């Protein structure tokens, strides 16, 4: 009983020490791969100095987009998706020009009348494609070893 009385405050303190990446747009942080069991991650979203940045793996090295991602306004969303699909987006981050970004659909979303198998979409070069979020490998960010993903 005494041990559990000591552990409870420690657990409460640890629960409050998160960096906010498990809620809101922070849930988008991670790596994304094309649907399929053996697909290699080709997109990663990280947060550096309080800004969200996206990078694409074209061959071996990652190519980071220089422009940080922002929360898109209604016009930017409407340029990429239809009105029915817009209501089904839970969170989104895009570059100001709308050429790169990541978004998450609500559970049970339907696009073009079909239920989605993947809940995330990635925008690369202005084209939207369904992606599967997965646990990232260890990432180096400004000399700091960090772990991103679910």
C-alpha cells in the first residue's frame, strides 16, 4: 500500500511531462509508407524548433522541404479535396503553397463512397495519396537523437 502511494504521484508527474506530440497536430509526427506489408517509409514529419517540417526519401538520402508546414485554411483544403472529404479531415499540416503536407481522416471516413483503409494522406507535389503511418527509425535532428512515431 505504501509503495503504491509513492508511485501514484510519480506517475502523475510523468504523465504531465509530455511535449504535446500525442494530441492535435502532434499526432501527425512520424513516418509514412505506401500501403503494403513490406513498404519502406518514404515520408517523415518532424518538429524542429517548434515548426513542423516534412521530408521525402527519393533514393537513399532524405530531402527536406525548406518551407515549414502550417495549419491550412479552408481555401487551401478546398483546393485539394472535395467538400464532402473536407468534413472528414481531423488534422492537417500543409506548406503555404499546398504542394506538401500530411493530413489525418476521422475514423470511419469515406472518400468517393468507399471506406478508407488508411487514415492518413500525404501530399507530395500537389498530389494526394493514401499512406500508412508507422514507427520511425531513430532520427537525428540538430545533433539530438529523437524518437518519433507511434
